[in-house]
C-alpha cells in the first residue's frame, strides 16, 4: 500500500478563537494504480485532505504513512514525498510567475535537483503529456495562453517533477466545455498511458462516474462513503440526495424510472448503458 | 506553514455589548484622548486609574482578555527592549552596578513608565479594533475627517481606500498562503540558502501575488464603475451614524476619569 492515513484529524487555527475543524478521524488507504474521485460539498474538507496527502500540512491528530514511513517523523524526507506525490491546486494558473513556459515548467524539476541538461527533456516530456507542442509553446509567456491551455501548462509544471501520484483539486473548475473535455482526455491519458495514480476532486458527477474507479464521498470533514462508482450510485442514491449531492443525469433518470415501477436496473453510469436498458424496456413493451 | 496565523491586530470580534453599540466616532475620540492622557500622566496613581478604566472598558465589551493580550505578544520584545535601554542609560542615583553598566533609580522609574504607556497604547487600540467593525471604523474616520473637506482633504476617498485595504487584507493573506503551499508542492524551498538566494526564493510568491492583486483591483474598479460609483460628492450612507445618550454618558465618564488621572498626584 502506498498512502495510508490513520485516524487523521485536522483543525485550522488550533487553540485559537477562530478554530475550524476541517477533518476528523479520516482513515484512508490508497494503492498504486488507483483512480480516485473525491466528492462533497464546498467546505467539507476536500482541499485540506489533499494537502495532507503530500505533507503540506501536518495532521493535528493521527499519522500519515507513505510507503510505510510516517512522513512527519522525518521532516527531511518531505521533499522526497512531494517528488512522489504531485499536487495541483485549484486554479493552478494563479501561481505562474515566469516569463516563459519553459522556465515555468522547469521550476519544479530544478528545485528537485534535476540537472540543467536534463531540464529540456523533462519539460518536453511533460508538455507532451498534456498534449502541447514543445517548440511552439516553450518561449511563450504563460500569461498569454487561453484558460484551458494555462490549466494544462500548470499541470505540466507538476508532471515535470515526475511524480507517481497526481492529485488534482477541481481541475476543470471554470473551464469552457471544450477545454474541459480536452483536459479530461489528458487526465485519462495520465492514468491509462502513463500509468499515474490519480486522485481528483470534482463537482461534476458525470465526470466522476465515467473516469473514477473508486469514489470517496465526504461530508463535514468525514469520509461517509468509499466504494466503486457503481455501488455508490446504486446503493446510496437516497443518502446522496439527503446530503444534497447531485447524481449523474442518466443515473438519476434511470433511478426515477425504476421508482415508478419500470423494470430497469439501477446504478446506470453512462448514456450507453442507459440506452441498452431503455431499448430493452421498449422491446419488452412491444411484446 | 503557520506564517500568517497569529495576526490578531485589527481583528473585529462581534459581541452584543454596550461598547460594540457605541458610535465609532466616540470610540475613536476616546482612544485619542486615552493616548494623549497616557503621555501626560506622571504618577503611578494616574496610571492605576487609567488601567482600571481600560479594564472596565474591556470587560464591558465582553471580549475575552485572551484576544486583547494576543495583540500584545508580538510587541513584548519592543516593550522589554525599551525597558532595558532606560534601565541602563538614564543618569541618576546608582542603585546597582553590573560590570560597566549602572542601573539607576531614575532609569527604573522611567523605564517602567514607558513600558506601561506602550502597554496601554496597545490595549486601547486593540479595544477599539476588537469592538468596531472595519466598516464602522472607516465611516467614523470619514465623518471625523469631513471638516477637513473645507481645505480639500478627500475624506471620503481616504475612507474608501481604507475600507478596501481592510477588506482585502484577509484575502491577500489567504492567497499568499495558497501560493506558498503551491510553490512548496513544486519543490520550492523558503528556509535555506544565503540572503540573496532567499530573496530570489521569494519571487515565486511575490510575482503571482502582485499579478493576482492587480487583476482583482481591476475587477473591483470595473464593478464599482458599473454601479456608477463616482466618489463622495452627495453620497448617502446606508447606515447612519448617530450619537445618543449612551454615547454622551460614556464620553463624559471617560473625560472625567482621564482628567482625574492626570490631576491626581498624591
Ligand atoms: N487556510 C484556512 N484557514 C482557516 N480555515 C480554513 C482554511 N482553509 C480551509 N478552512 C476551513 O476548513 C474547512 C474545509 O475547507 P476545505 O478543505 O477547503 O474544503 P473544500 O475543499 O471541500 O471546499 C472549511 O470550513 C474552511 O472554511
Ligand atoms: Mg476546495
């Protein structure tokens, strides 16, 4: 097992008048090769959890193990952890500061001690991973890009560190539909082609149902569900509705059909599956 | 990553108290009076009376003393430093001698006086900001400065700038923290290296911070213009400040106490 959170709690401004409990009693195990989607309301602690995963903040209670090592026992190791686990914050383009894209992306690997000669290679590779052309982009200013391109460059700047795990905090937030689907195909590539472990926060249930292999539902600083998308959208629909989270639209439609007594199976995640079910229903009615 | 977490100066804490309900102008004037008196008073009895008065004010505000004392912590160093300087550098009756340093009776006296003054200064300004919302504070300052409009001091604009600055301090701090974290995630190191290196290391924080702040300022200016903001001329306020009997009583009691503390020399 790769990452292991053991009974982790986190409180902002501990012992201060404005203290906020952000996470309580989190137990979580992440293996290599997973694609995990995290969903939950704004303020439920998703971002805090992500920051704990790569050692940016220290839990106020509990322990975090990465490859069986307690990461806060030995602070010198933290940089190594961050090399293994890359974190892209929400709106990562807000952290741009270099004059050109090459330097922007090279910032990470340079800090991690990659030699000058290898930087070109490293930048090239990470731009390629986000499907951008090295020659035409390397000298442009990161601020001259479109929203979707900025986002991909920002992710490339994390990829340049060559982490095994990529953590993405609401990567598609405020992107137009086209840039959004482009970015999603990049993320799918990272998972399938480049074999990265992905942990991703998103509010878009369609995306989650389609991409994630495991979904974690959070509420008020706790993990309340942790299962495959199918199980979650099959068994826990009422629970999800209770806490006010939406379902993928097809899932919801099929669920309503079932509720009015139609013999369709629940836990439908994609339009294709729904099509099959509805065709079956129509044919049945014809007979 | 606790860079900015301990700043409580300027923090407003809402409570349902008499002090919170006082007119901001009254509170601002009170603080100015207190500070003036602190530097005029020259007796321990006087200091004791003012201290007691401050204590009552803070208790009436229903704000935990913890908050008030928190504001003092960062300045403790300056206070102790002043204290020591006075101990050793004031000429007078030598009562103790360490190596070449002489502690004088006058030195102790003066050092303690200055420390108490600084202490009261912080107490009274914390009392003001803890119990007055930034908006009320700037409204008060605008009104107090408005007589300066005659000599063309742009009181409204000054107050508006203060409001905006106060409004964006927490936002900027939050953002700074986020940027620092994001750069650390990219392997940035803010703790090692020599001075030049360290200053260089701050560029990845400062540059994004400025860029975002300019964007935000731009957006804000457009949003204000879209709502036809044209400065102070003829502008009315949603919240009207009004001085009522409690304010009168408060200011009279304050004046009385401060005058007594100044005149009382036993
Ligand atoms: N830097 C911070 N200082 C204080 N409180 C914070 C900070 N960041 C987040 N919080 C609080 O912690 C809780 C969880 O926040 P967060 O992890 O950002 O949630 P999410 O990403 O799910 O929206 C919220 O109540 C939020 O107000
Ligand atoms: Mg968040």
